């Protein structure tokens, strides 16, 4: 099986997810500035989700880049990841429209948590196929970032009903953690 | 004619189908957990359809992979398959919103049946072009899975008006049958 | 400039056009068969438009396949074609929802006419760049099909306000004319 | 990192942006010509935005074409550009539905301004990585067009609240400026 088509399909799904999210920002029916400001929470929610999908695209790119051969389990683990990511527009829209209230915040956290777990599973399946000496395994190392993210999302889900603002702080914090350049994979690739 | 562009176009259409389906899950206008639970049937319907489109993408990938040369009939048989698959978001949304009632269930079964027949036709057209000794023909063998699926969908359509729950059981059963690894094509490819 | 990216972008746009058209088929809010039958005109309109976009994708594929080098004018002539094709979902939805009434039928005819003219222009620009001895010029020949389509669409637009059903007959007739295999380009390519 | 996947992802996002914009043209519920004419402003707004996204795709194509190697900063600068472009359908729809009133016009200008700045940043990041002697740097030269566009958008934003029609004139003027063939990059590429 060819890894190019896995990349192309994943790129397609991620490109569509990132773009249809903007459809959740409903066009105000008047031309007032007040009506525009009302959609500010939805806009901020869109911005956060755009960054998250961007991070996943970036990491996914690096992960698949090291891949030698696509097997059935890799393909399904990849679809499993895309499934959770495909729910981000829904959760993001619900959270934005309802001004970051407890339940929408919790759902957003659950989707991020499930996507992180799905990413973790995909990584594990690839390393299992490619072997302990694979480039991916060396690059990932002990994967503290992936594990820390899962712990953070869990904390966000648990606190979301009581302190939804704290869960939001965690979402922003994790995004910044991933945005800061991670030289692990790049370093191993070029050595 | 180039098979890469057939793959790219099919990947694009399948990626969009799988992603726009999520737009059928309408965002609740309140932030209550009750309103979220109301969309559970739509979510489950989305999950089932996501798995079906994933299965088609996977099988389509294998089928086109063995292709040597794209002809006009292959292209139109492929578009015919994409046509029926493109109706899955509609049927899935109607079924989910109406809690798996008889007619939506019947329509969903008809769409799956037509897609399965279209897949069967595409397979036949490719084998006719590539010849009896082609890799695809050897890989497909007597194609019991494809034929069994068609029989199952027919059974689902026939029983949907009286026992819609039974039709749903069939949909889940067929999906599981395809999810279990099928080593036919992969085995022949690597021999 | 690279023709692969022109193909990829055009494939992307065509794949999205063909798929978002299905969003124009609004999900009925009840589970009755009567409500489903009400969307039959929209469905037939979708079917017709799906076939038209499929024909354009097929012909576009052949045309670009013979291309040696992408220039600025080719790129803009291609975007011009995509612009008119991108309006098909709108015209198709309006026509289906209003049961093939005069004005929607006329608009649909105008969009098809403009797309056909845009295709004609793109073809001309490519032949001008590639030269009279190019494969495309030989393959296209006197291009009776392209010219006949433009005449037919003109006839459909002119008659649409008085006899919208006649314009529909023309739309179906032109689609069938293109669906029947055209060996012109394929023959020259393989000689 | 591979520049093909950056191109494919950007192409996907741009293709989706250009195509989902058409969803902002809401289908009139009657078949009258008057109702069709009511959406004329939305249509013109769609046309303008289609041309802008087409210009960005064209320029982006040329810029990435000269690229040797994709780094993290290039990828994020590219996503930053795509973010602002992804807001064009929203701003375009709001402007069209509200007949080019002051605030929607201002928002449209701000989005175009931010996209132009993001393009400028991406260009700078690429030139920084590729070096002063890179093909892109020579091709871009003093980049008067890019700088002039930013000045024009600024002027449009500043005047939009008082004379929205003047801002529209600027939008059309900048689009025409970019549509006229720019031989800078092409010339250097072929030398």
C-alpha cells in the first residue's frame, strides 16, 4: 500500500475540517458593529480550533513522513484519529455560540482528549510495525509532550463543569506548548 | 489516461463526504447536557456512516492500486460509485434526526445497496479491462464478502419498514464484517 | 509553472463542487415517505448536475493531460471555467427547489452556457500556446461537440421562459451526447 | 520536510475556501426574477472574493515553487496566511448580504489587509531561510506590488466607514493590479 494516498486523504480531511469550521461563524443579519462583536466568542473558538488542527496537521506530517509502509492497522488508526478531529468543528461551534459555558467546554475537552489518545495509538501502531530502531521511535523518545497533553486534557475535562475558564486556560496552554518549536523529530531526521 | 488523477479526485470526494457529514450534526442552541443528548442518534448515525465511507476508501484504495490503465468506462463506473456514496450524508442525517424510523432506515439501506452494486460494477469493469489473470481478479476471488453484503443490504431494505431495528443490526454487522482484516488482496499483492 | 498543481487545484474544486451540491438536498424534518418524495425534483436536479460536473472533470482531465507548460493566461482561463462551474450548485438547487420553473431553468442554462464558453476559451488559449500541431489541436479537430453544446444551451436559454420543459430536454440531451464515448482525444493520444 | 505536502494542503484549503463561498449565496425560495436580483450584491461580492482567492493561489503557487526546503517557521507562516484567507467567505458574505455598508466593508478590508501582511511575512520567512541570493528574492525585488497593496488596503479600511463605495473602488483596483500579468517571478525562473 502506498503512503502517498494516506497522506493525500488525511490532508484532504484536515483541509476540509479547518475550512468548514468557518461556516460555524454565522453571518450577522445586520451591518452593525454590535452584531459583529456578538460573534467574537465564536471567532476566538475558531482561532483556537484552527491552531489545534494546524498542530495536528504539522505533527501528522512529521509522523507519516518517517513511515516506510502502510498496513491495515495503521490505516484504521489514522481514520480513528481523523474521526475525532472531524468533531472539532461541532464542539468548537457549540462552545463559541454558548460563550464557553461548562458543558460545551467539557465536550471540547473530551474531543481533544480522544484525539490525543487516537494520536498516541496511531504512533504506537506505527512504532510497532516499524520497530524499536525506527526513526519515529527515536524521534519520539519518551514523548513527554504527548503524555503531558493527555494529562492536561484530563484535568480540563475534570475542572470544566466547575471552572470552565480554567479549562480554557489549559487549552491555550497546551496549544502554546505545541507551537513552540520541537526539534526532536527534525533533529533525528537530519542526522 | 493517468490513474493518479482518478485516485486524487476520488480521494477528494471521499474526504469531503466524510467531513461534510459532520455538518448534519446541528449545534444545539443551549448549553444543556439534555440538548446535547438529543443529538446522540445523529452522532451514532454519523459514526456508522464514517465507518462505511472509511471502508469504501480502504477498499477503493486497494482496487485502484492494482489498476494498470484508466479507460472511459472505468472512469464512469467510478463516478457512479461516488454518486451513491455522496448521498450517504443525506441519508445518514435523515436517519439520525428521525431516530432510525422505518422510511429513513429503508433509504439508508437502499443507498448502501446501490453503492455496493456500483462497487461491484466498477470491480467487474476493471477485471474485464485487466483480464482474468489480473492481480485484482486473483485477489477478489469469488468475492464472497461483496456478494454477502449485497444480500445483507437487500435483507435490511426488505425488513426496514417492519423491523427497522433489525435493519440497523444488519448495517452494523456488515460494517464489522468489513472491518475485520481481509488479507485477500494484500496477500496476492505481495506474492 | 507546474501543471500538476493546476490539476490538483482543479480536481479539488471540482470534487468539492460535486460534493457540496448534495447539501442543497435539505433533509426533511419528518420521516414520512411523502416528505421524501417532495425532494425528488431536487434529487433529479442533483443527478443532472452531478453528471455535468463529471463530464467537465473527464474532459478537463483529457485537455490538461496534453498540456506541456502552464502559463498565466492558461491559469486564469482555467479559473474562469471553475468560476462558472462553482455556480452550478446554486443554480441546481434553485431549479430543483422550484420544480424547474422558467427563471431557474433559464439561469441553469446561462450557467451551463457560460461554462461551455469558458471551456472553449481555455481550449483556445491552450492551443494558441501549444501550437497548431499540438496533440490537443489534432484531438479536438473541428470540435463539433463543443460548438453544438453552445448552440444547444443558447436554444435552451431562449426557450426556457416559454417552454421550460423543452430546455430540460436539451440539458438531458447534451449530457447524453457527452456521455457517449468520444474517442477523438484518446485515439490521437495513443497514436 | 516535503514541500509537496505543504502545496497539497494549501491547495486543498484554497480550493475549499473558493468553493464554500458559493454557499453564502442563499437560494431564493421563490422562482421570481426579482428574488434572483436581490442576491446580485452577494453575487458580486462572491465574484470579487473568487478573484482575490484566485490571485492568492496564483502568487502562492509561484512563491512555493521556488522553495527548496520547508521549515517549521515557513509552515506556520503559511498556516497564518491560510487563516486570514479562510475568513474571506465570512467577510464576503456579510458584505454582500448587507449591500456594502460601512462596517462589513471595513471588515472585508481588514481581512484583506491581514492576509496581505501574512503573505508579506511568509515571503520574508522564505527569503530569510533561502538567502539573499535565492530565486524568490531576486524575483520579488523591492516588491512594490505587495507594499502598494498593503497601503491600498489601509486606505480602504480608513475610508470605509465614511465612504464605503471608495473602499470598494480600491478593492477592485488592487485586484486589477494583480490580474495584469506580472513577469517578475516568471522572468527570473526562466533565466
